[in-house]
């Protein structure tokens, strides 16, 4: 069985995620691990990253790379050149999709030239909103003019695949403001748009305000914002392929698709997550602890999270994330890929029949996908997906 699993894993696509943990300031909504940069910390990070890549023992070429953070653009041009060299040393496939996440206030002509020459072919720009007041509400440290300047620099550097991140559900944001943000984004003409509903993560400034009763969550308002995006963006040439993601033809994010389809990825850097060769783990969310683990060798208890994952778990997650995609899932394909028992397949079939009766899913041949109402309730549906371990023997 293990041999079959290894063969299956070896044939899947492989993603690489690099976490750059440095930020000069913390946005009020951000819960990602980050450090204030210094020359000593950055050099320590690179020493650890170069060693972690040497130890990764990757068994195939990498199909997709994503450099996230933190704020990767906070690195200086020579440091960005260095990170590109480190990544190229891993062995990339010829058609690799290679993305870097950038904040508008960190974009310069010199940096983008280095990134382009280094092999990066896709930029994800963290716009969040074009509204100055809403930027302030999120704790962003730039104004709308920085977004336009950054976008021009990215295009002038030669990048032909650009994503803009937008956030909705910002405190006191109106539907008119949300439509204005989408209009401005479309006018710029990126190839991809990601639209995320604001979440109040623990240990963030916005979460503390929510806990104190200064802010509130309005699910009905959030649903209206979702629906506006689902109507507006496809009407302006951006096909929706997932609850929060829209793209022009040929520009869906391969890195995201690789993850949602439960293929393999390796995460490098502090707090980075991996799913590789039947295991999932999360690196320590601490620069020094991570570097010590890289140097001395990680034990299970050194990771923030670690688990061996069964095919049943992978199947459950493939269903969960697959239902968020417009294409939906093919239950027969999932059953064959992960070797699901007939009993579990029957339980899933009954589950989907019940959802169909509620008008939350639709079927087209062997494909099952969510209706618009189902997409609104995607998180609730995910929480109810039957778990294989609960099956009677």
C-alpha cells in the first residue's frame, strides 16, 4: 500500500512555497508570522533557507513556485537576486509558474528588473482596496497612488501575468465602495483577480476590536459583497474558477490549483507549510527555532504541526476544496485516485443527494458543483462533509 502511495505521489505536480517573514509594519488584518527586518536576521534567514533547500531531497522538478510573506519585496535587489538563485538551484520544470507577492510600497524599478531577470513570471500585488479611508481602516501604510505607480512599474518591467488581491467586508465598507474597487481593478487590466472576505484572525488588531465590541460581522452583507463580485467580474471578462478567484483565459493560478487538488507542495522558511510524500507539517513560526531545526535536523515535536495523512484525509480535503471551485468535483475520479471504500462512497452520495434537495449543489454528468447559494454556504457545507473514520466497519 505504501509503495502504491509513493508511486501516486511521485506522479503528481509539485509546488514550492517560500516564506519571507519580514515586514516593516503589521497590517491590522494580518495574522501571518513576521519579523522586523535587520541585516543580521536577513542573513540568518538566507543561511537557513539555503540549507533547508539542500536538505529538501525533492524527487522531481518543481512545477510552481510562490514566494510569500511577510513582505518579500522588503528585501533589497541583491537579496532578491539571491533568493532567485536559491530557488533555481532546486530544479524547475520548463513551464514553471513562478509568483512573488509584493506590497505596493515596496515596488521599485530595480527590484522588478531583478525579479524578471531572475525567472519570476507572475506578480501578485496586495492592493486590498483603492479607497484611502478603507486603506487606513486596514492599517495599510500607502495610499491609492502607490498602487497605480507599482502597477506601472510591474508592467514596464515586462511582466505579462499580474494578480491583484482585493478585500471586501472591511469595517464600514459600502457596496458602492466595493464596486468602485472592482471597477478600478478591472480598469488596470490584470490577468487575475483574487477577492477575499475579511476574516478576523486571532491576535490581530481587528480581532481585538471585534472582541471589544467595536466591530461586528454581518454575514448577510458579506453574502451581498460575494454576489456582487460573482456578477461584476465575469461580466467584465474575468471567469470565476473558485469562490474568491477570477482570471482571464489561461491565467488561473496554477499554484492554487495544485494545492486545492491535493497534490504535493514543499514549504521552506519559518511557518511555511508542506504536504509531501504522505505527510503534512508546518515549520516553527520563529526564525531562530526554524534555523536551529534546519541546522540540527527537525524532530516531529519541533514542528508547529505535523501529521501523517491517509488517502481518506486527502480525499476529504479534495472534496472540500473542490466544491469551492466552479468546476466542482468528479466523485468517481476522487474515489479511484484515493482508493475510497464503497461504503464511504455511498455515504458521500447520500450527502450530496441531500444537498441537491436543498438546492445547494447541481450535477452535470459525473461532476458535482455548488449552486450560487451553495458557494455562499461553502464553509458550512465543508464542515458537514462525512469523515471516512466515522464509517461503520
